[in-house]
């Protein structure tokens, strides 16, 4: 079920998708961008392009703090954009500056999923350095709980468990239309 937690800013320029890894941000983001006639922007892909190496390599060579600094630079660049659907990395909302910039950039939609669903979706993934040593449901639940307070700061939250990408996109578009901020397609 979709739940709205705040009012949508009147100066909406973008739609920002937040949420834990495996909640559907990339899949939903691509389709939503297509349906709105927006560009799709994947912040993790921007970090990789700027660094010239994979996220796994960034973590291995330079550590998480360096990755987070690159991520914040990508958020700063994205915050100047318009008519984008932005998929953030799962931890992008941890930094206060990122949360502020993302809120200023547009409507923030947080995607959630059950721990079991996230485990299922990430089962075959190899590019998740924070889960490299421990992919257990307990580890995922703990990380989700640590980040919950940051994910909760959203204009709309949608549990994607058991939903198709199309259904989630329809919920987001319905919310945007309800709030009077749907763009000309």
C-alpha cells in the first residue's frame, strides 16, 4: 500500500527514488522516466562513470567513505537537473546533505520491500559490497532498520513486495496527478 507522508513541494523538478538495495529503484525508475517523458538518472552509474572503476573496486581500493564522498558529488550534480527520474543508491540518504539536496530536487518516493523479498531479489547479485561478507536476512534487516529514519523522510512510500514494476509506476503517477504535479507527457 502506498502512503503519503508529506506534501509535495510546489517547485517539483524531478522524481527521486530512494530505498534499500533490491527494492526496485532502477526498474521502477526506468519505466517511470519513460512514462513521464523524463530522462533516467542512476546515481550509482554516475559514481562509476566519474571514478572510472566499479563500485566494488571503489570500496576495495578506497573504502566506503570515499564512495560516499563520490556519491555526494553525484547528488550535487543531479540536484541541478530538471525532468529526471533519479534512482539513488541504497545508502545515499544517510548523509544529511544528500537528504537536503534530494528533497530540494523534487518529489522523493521511497520504495520498500520485505526482508524476505530483498533477500530473494539480491540472491544472485555480486555488486553489493556492503553485503559481500554477509547476505543473511539478519544483516539485511539490521541495515534496513538503521536506515529507516532516513527512508521515512519521503513524500510517498510504496511497499513493492509482490507488486509489478508497472503497478508501482502507476501508484507514483497517480500520486503525482493527485498532488497536481504531473508533467505534460
